């Protein structure tokens, strides 16, 4: 039995035929959304574990914030998200450094780079800050870059963000 808030139930009970959809298509759509989230979330969490293993200070700071807000016994819920900015920043950093849908552009130098008299150290993170691309070129507003934009934005953006927050806030390797 499906719960009252279940997306699949809402879609199946909607007037989907008025939009040219049949029952098989609608059932595939309802199954594809959580399946897409599972694969991409697992990939992001894999990147998170690599990041935390490479940067123990980030791991310690995330642990300190989670312990301060949640204590030692309680798990995080979505009401805790505004109180946990470091966890949110960690998620954005992971999505920025290793987006799930790769664009073919390397985000971090794998070794020291010398090019045309310019030196970029290993682990240097480079971006374009061209004002012709960004109104505020110092910031570039990359808040949801990983999820696409416009008509092609990920329809599961909120599901993914909520799932990532809960997974990261409740992940404690200590």
C-alpha cells in the first residue's frame, strides 16, 4: 500500500492521460525519480568520503557542528539544516569539486602546473570569473550549477538536496 504523500500514488491518481501519457509510462516515471537519486547521491557520498579522508580538519569541523546541534544521540532532520551551515557548505564544495554529471572540465589540478610563466600548485581550484559570463564575477552564483539550469534543471533537485543534507549531517566517521 502506498502512503498518502507518495509521489507515485499522486501521479497514478492524476489525469495523466490528458497529457498524452499511459499507465506504463507513468509507472516508469515514478520509478525513475528515486532510482536517479540513489545513483547520483551514492556518487556524491563517495566524493564526500574521499574529501573527508584527505582533509581531517574538514571532518573535525563537520563533526563539531553536528555534535553541537544534535548532541551525541539524535539524528539530523531537515529542520536542522539552517542551523548547520558548515554541513551545507561541505555539500556545495563536494558538488563543486566533483560534480556527478561531469562536464569534461577538470576542477582541481592533479599536480603542480607551469604554463606560460604562470604557476598553479597541485590541488589548485580554477574558475572563470569573466564578467561577460557572470553579473557578479567575484561570486558567480554557482549555488545550483550541478543540477543544471532553465528548462533542463534536474526535476529532483529538492529531493537530492534534502537527501544529501540528511546523509552528510548523519554521517559520522569518528
